[in-house]
């Protein structure tokens, strides 16, 4: 009796890639044709075999399966003034700190931030303030991260989804190219001369700590697909801010380190503090060395 062969997700991936190639070479293959349906069905079968999950469905058990450890980032207490100075620093033409305060107050008074869309309006103000004082920094909302496969303790699994905000720093001559087609520009960074750094942002209406697992797997996927060993990120409701750093190990496992939650304050008394941490995170997005936190 012949031995029964098992079809794996890798086998199906290979077949699916061949069908995609065939599809791209067929000019007459239109929407609704049998060929399209075949591709969709193969994609569905691959998801079942490979245990595919979108970022939005990730939970803390996923980190355990991927062998991603977590730990704290502790603020260095005597650095607070330096952080506030960084957050309040201004350059000609930037969004002034007083104008930033006025815009936040306007949102607080007239926007329903109990919704995620409302939260994003508040997040946008702080991001625009930091962008205005950091040349070469750009905001890419809803950046898609393609399917990324990991070898977990429970077998092969994959993830995909969108980054709520990808904040990317590149040499200023390439800004128009990046903003015109972000996916293409970041898929082939070799076409850009100079350093590229990106920061992951997760928007969460409330209970921002609950977004840490999703943000971590997003960061891990981005690191793997872009060959990075470190990336920093932020989880925020606009009012509450948490900063994290993901480190990818050579064996495929990883570690996420995260700060406590910081609030803007009812009277925005901690606005410059949050802006300083935000600016540091963006300007050192792929730097392992921490200026304001310790892991000890």
C-alpha cells in the first residue's frame, strides 16, 4: 500500500503563486471568471492550513505561541525635564505649542472621542506637531503589511493587516515619492539613498494596554518583512500614550518592552512630556539604545 501524502501550506503556496502568475499573464481573465474563483478558493484553503490571523484578532496567547516575551520600560526619573524640553522645542514654520494646545482643546470640546475615529483626530494633532519639528518625517495612515509567516510553537502561522499610522523618516528629497506610493517606496528601500526609519502606531479608543499584543505582532511582522532587528512604536487613544520597543531575535523569537501609560493631563500639563517621548520614539525608531528609559 502506498504511503498517503500530506498537502502542506507550503505546497498550496507554491500552487497559488503559479496560479497568480498565470492570472497576471492572461489579459482576458476578468472579474467573475472561473479563474478568479479558483484563486480565491486556494487562498481560503491556505489560510486554513497555515492558521492565518489578521492583526485585529491577535490576543496575548499569540505572543506566547510566537515565543515573544514582554517586559517593562522604566522612565529614568532625572530625564523628565530633558524630555519636556524636547517636546516644547520649536523651529521656524512649525506648529507652535500654543496652537497645539488650542487644537487639542477644540477637539476635546467638540469631537466625540468615545469613538476610534474621534480619537484619531486627537492623535493627528500630536503627530502633526511632531512632524512639523522633525524634517523628513511623514505620516502614512492605514499602511498595509503583507502576509508574514512565522514558525510558532503550534506550527506555521501567518499574519497580515494594516498599521493604523506608519510614521516614517526618510531623506527629504524622497518625500513626494513616499507619499505618492508608500507601499512601493518601502517595499524597495534600495531605491532611496539614505536611512529609512519607521514607527508603528496603534490607535485604541480605550484600555490601550489591551492593544499591546496586536501592536507587537504588527511590529514583529514589519521587522521580519523589512529585515529589521528593532522597531519602536506607540499605542494611544490620543489622551493616553504607551511607548514600546520590539526586538527581533535571530532565532525568530522576540521581546517587547513597554512603558507605563502616560496621560496628556486634564489641563494638558503633561503635553510637552508626551510630545518629547513621541519625538524621541520617532527619531530613534530602529535604535536599540534608549535615552529616557531603562530596562533594569
